[in-house]
């Protein structure tokens, strides 16, 4: 999860489901570490070493899917 393991509060979740931009931003930030972890790939460098990088296209796709999913979340 995000910067800490605390759960998001109910008011933030309800506001995010309602489309409030501040709340959507808070949800995305909460899951940013996990999204980055899922999108980390190993890329071979010219010298033969392996470098771990975050695949930006994949990160954007997962973030957009999270945002799109908020509107169908049943908060009740």
C-alpha cells in the first residue's frame, strides 16, 4: 500500500467514489507504492547489467484502471 499501512477513511473513499478529485488523488497516492512495485521491470543495460525501472506506460494504465474502477465501487 501507500506510504503507510493505514486504511483510507470512509469519508475519503465515499468522496473518491463520488468523483471528488482530492479524494481520487488520495486513493491513487495511497496505492502508488504498490502500483510502482507491480510495474517494475528489469531492463538489460548496454554493459550487460540489469536495471530495475518502473514501466511508465504500465503504471499509467493501472492508475487509470484504478480511477475508472472507483465509480463502480459499492461503498455501502
